[in-house]
């Protein structure tokens, strides 16, 4: 992430340092001097969130598929890292090369959530790039953005040179081609480039639109170039015509989606009137099941993941979801790989589907009725009945789920107290549903969020409820649901309020963002970082009227800040849908052929793509080796002990990361591991020691069980080709094959201080003592007293900053070298954390 010397200085001092290494499996590293275009893909949230976003993976894959383009990644550093970078005067850099962001040609931000907006400013600030496009020089990179938030780009438009509205995978390549041609021609004038970009469908150039505010405060935008009065959303007509990443990057740490993500469909035609995604991703476009099966196989082989997540806005609607699931499970069950999906509508749950799902996942099942009363469900066009919800809950209880999660919204248009009461009644009735005899009563989680009207939906003119009303309604629901003994969760009304401001805001809000950032707002989507007082202070400073953006009821005649963005769903359709909502009329799903004229499809190039073939044919298997294994599972296994080294950057892997890294390396190398028996089988792998983060070792051991026929000699080579830098298997032997099958009695460490030095007089004092009692607090908080004189076997100072320490190992509480260093030499935390501590094979 930065130059090597600075990386080694800072990484030992920050939380979860592995997220800044950039050397994950399947990352793509190119010689940046040998390409024509260097693009940084920036995600304005933490690594664990950004690496879970498959849209960024798609762009990374598409851009890097071109030899003359290098795309690298950068995520918002955690606040501790931000402080360290600032203190060290180090700029924010991209993960793969460590090149400072400001030296890239283009930086492209993914905008998925309004509460991430202050992180954009943090990243630009850390990169040393001016916030506003108008303030940037010719030598600065071009800053662009894409993602669902561009449906109303205005609050952040002044920060960007260009924004991509709609599907990005083809647009970004068109944009890259134009940039490279412009550069080749010797182009230096940004405006000339932006003029060319403007011609690409989906490209929005904010500086080409002037904004004036009328006396009522409405933003009125006018295009500077009359040939481009609006920006039309880019639509990829057929997912099957473009490549999907076959080898996604496998992140370190604990990403929120730590599994293979497979987009099976884009767009949703259910027409829920509150749902922006349901409008701005139309029409529905299914990926062919053959492609899904083939891509899944490739993805699993390339990543070593043990879970596949099928992604779409409504996975249960996928044309042949049952046969597809059956095929996936049949293919991968023998390999202990599970299938999951994040979203299912209650009315798509069939006993067959639930039966398939329950084979792999029984912890929590989510149903989103969204509203309690049928009147309100009709108004929002949810098109599910109370009977659907009850039936689903019965199904999932019968099938043995332990927790059911229900999602509701408050503050929907025309909501009355009766509608809220209906939420309470529905939850209480569902709570009365009993599981079959002999089964434990499942838990029930009820989550409530405040409805936020979004651009390009039929509710875009509707007022959001006030902060106070939101608080009152959530409090009321919480009180009412107490007797139902459910776990009640809610999104903080203040968070919804800020999101509401930006969802339908205009360009004036850019100044609010800058003020909020200056006041310290960071990671506002994280409850532990969100600071409402700071936002209020920023609001006061800028003098902006929050109610103008939230609680104001718009009329159909009011200009809207996103009027120049043509999301392809027509305004007349949205107006009609709003009126149908008020009339209690529902609108059907166009997936099955009936068009409701939303305006998106021309039925020449753009039309719903729904899988309609014979699912059985479509799912014809390719007979991968894993199927052979299912037919011929190994009859016997043998235990092996592997020795390995953990050096350099690998010292930043924690123990749980190490388990994942090794298990996935075994999978990628095609080495079967024996699994435990029981409900949640796990691969049999055990590590002799769990080294603390930051410690290196030349002498580590782990034990596995593999099929008896496994070629032991080839094992180190196969594994090493799949391990990240710094991890290397050095030997394989049967248990007990090494001299000591138990950890040796004495373990030695070589310690090199990077800052500070060892004081020889401290060592002399230690040597002179007969006893040296040291208090050690265990993880459970218990304090034990250990005599260092008995535990330190030898300690030898070889230079001011170099020392060899050998510790005696006995059953019971043990000591880490860092504790000994601190006790004997009174070194500071920073000096110890930055020291290179290597567990060696030396003997005292
Ligand atoms: S134009 Fe018709 S078929 Fe196409 S997405 Fe809209 S409603 Fe569906």
C-alpha cells in the first residue's frame, strides 16, 4: 500500500494489518511503466466491505483483461491507519503496487451508499488530491464514479470529473479507450477529453451542467452542450455477452462476504414502489444456468472457497432456481461446499426450495414483508399476502431453522397508526406459530428501518417522515413488541435522516459533506463511528435546511435535482405507479412476458432476458474431478505433519486467517482434506502454535489428514504454488516423523529492534536477580504470577538492537517474547510491535 520501508514501519502498529498488504491470491499486478492507462478502483469503505462488493471485482477483471491497462484497488483505511499515514506524511497508495493514488491517471470510486460519502473525501485528502473537480490541476488524476448512488449524483457531483450512470463493465472500457486515444494524440486539455467521454452512453460530466436555484430553493440544471441535454443510463443488454470474473481476489481477514459471489441475475421486475434498485437495474437479465455452473466451478477452483453465494435482487425468481440449486449442490456437496443466497421473497419459497436450502444453511432465514397491513403491502406493490408470510414461516420452522428474521419499514406513504399496529399484530401472530413437536422454538428477529424515498421511484415526490416521528414510531414498536419476546433491531433514525438528505439532495450538499468531513465525520455507515452531533454542527455551519430535502412533499411540477438523469424508467410510469399506489392497485411482474410499459425496454436491444430453456438440459454437468470423488470417496486417510515458515508480510496474518489461507490453498491445490463428522463438518487441520500477529517463524507445524493415495513428495510444491508470499511449506512427514512430536522444551527467538535499543544494564540487572516475578493476565482476566528467571532459558545480546531469547516451555501459562522484552528492557509498546521477532530453529 505504500513504499516498503514505510509499510514495515506502520503496519505493525495498526489493526488488522493484512488488509493493507495487497498480495492476496488472484490479485493482478502489472508493470505500471509498461501499460498505457493506470486506473485505481477506489471503494469508500473498509477493506472488509469493499472486497465483498462483486461490482468492483467485475471492473477489476474487465480492465485488467486488457494488456495495456492496469487496474489496482484501494479502500478507505481504518481510522488508525489514517492517523498513522497523516503522522508519517505518507500519501494514500494503491494496494497492488504501492503507487501513490495521485500518480494514477484515473481514480474510479464505487458509490453504493450515501453514508460512505465522507470517506471519499478522506481518501482524496489522504491522497493529496483537491476535493472539488474545479480546483484540480491538469496534473491531477481524473476522478470518476459509478454505482447506484449515481441515480442522483448531485450531492457529490462537484467532486467528480465524470460519473457513470448504469452498468459499468462495458462503459468503463469505452471510457478507457477514449482516454488512451486522447493521450496518444497528445491530449492535455481535460475539457476536450470530457467532451469525448460525454458521447458515451451513461456518462455524466457534472461540469457540463449548470445549476441555478430558484426562489423556492429548487435546483434547476441546464446542459451546456445542447446535443447532450440528459444522461441516459447505460444498460448491458445481456449478461451472457460479457465476461464475469473467473478468479476473483480472495481477501484476507474477515470480509463481510467471505465466499464466492455469483451474480445469477441483474434487475428485478417485481416493481416494489419503494425500491430504487428495482427501478434502476431494469430489465431483468438472467445469466444462463450453464454459464453459472461453469463459472462457479472455475471460481471455486481458483479461490478455494467453501461457499457459493447466488446474488440477484430476488434470487427465488430466477427462472430455474430449483434445478440450478440441485445441480450446484450435487456437484459441490462431496467437496463440502455450501450454497447460499442473501434475498428470497416469501412467495418464491416452495417446499422444494426450502428443502434444498436447509441442506446447507439453518442458522437464520430472512423474510421481508416490509409492511404489516395488506393495505400497505399493496400500496408498496410488495405483492405478497399475509398467508404467504405465514406459510413461509411455517415452512422454515418445519425444516428446522433456528432463527427467522423479519424486515419492516416505517414511514411509508400514507402510513397510519393502524399500519403500525398491523406490524405488531403480524409479528405476534407469527410468534404463535409453533415448530413441529419435539423441536425447539426458533428465535425471531424483527428489524425496522425508516423508509427513505429515493430518486427514480414512484415515491420520489413523497415526504420522508421527520426525525422525531421516526424516533417515536420506533420507540412505540419496540414497546409494543416487548411481550412478543422478539429481538428487536432498528436503524438509528439519525442515520436514515442523513441518508434521506443525500438521497434526494442537490449540489449544495457538497459543502455540507466538506464541513462534516472537516468536523471529523468518517465511516458514517458504521454505528461505532457515526456521530450525529458532528453532522448537526456541519448543518448549522452551512446553514442548509434539512427539511427541504427530507420532510418536504414535492409536487409533480417541482424540478428535481436528478431530472437530467434518464434512468430509462419513464416519469409517466412513475406518476402512474404513484397514483395506483394511492388507489390501492398493484402492478404485476413483467418477468413472465406481460409488459407494464415502464419505458426501459425497446424490445430490440433491451428486453427482459429470462432463462426459458429446459433446466435439466441446461444443467448438464461437466464431470469435474470432484464428481468422480463423490462416486469414489477416499476409503482411508493418513495423518501428515507439515513444517512451514511464516516470514516477512505473512507475519501479519492472524491465526484465523492462517486457517483460511491454508484450507483454501489445499483446495486450490486439489488436495483433499478429511472432514470432521457432524452437522457442520470442518476440514481436519490443526496448528501446533498460534503465533501472534507480527511474529515470524522458521519452524512451524500443522497436522492434516489426507487420502492415503496422496503423493507426499509432491505436496510441498503443490501447496507452495498456492500460498501467499511469506508462507512456505518446507517438509511433510508422518506425525512423530520430526525429532519432537511435541513442541520442544525450549523455543528460541531472534529479535531485531527497528526503533530504540536494548539497554545492557537492564540485562545485567535481570541476570543478577534470583527471581523476577511477572504478572500475566489471561484472556479470562485471571492474573497469574510467573517467575521470568525460570521461564527465560537464555538471553544473549549480540548488538544494540539484536538479541536472542530462548524461553522454556512447560505446561501451563506461557510467555510471549514481547512480554519478556517489556519486562526486562522496559521497551515501549511501539518499539516492541515494530521489532522483528523471528521464532527460529536454533537451539540454545
Ligand atoms: S418495459 Fe415492460 S418488459 Fe421492460 S422492464 Fe419495463 S415493464 Fe418490464
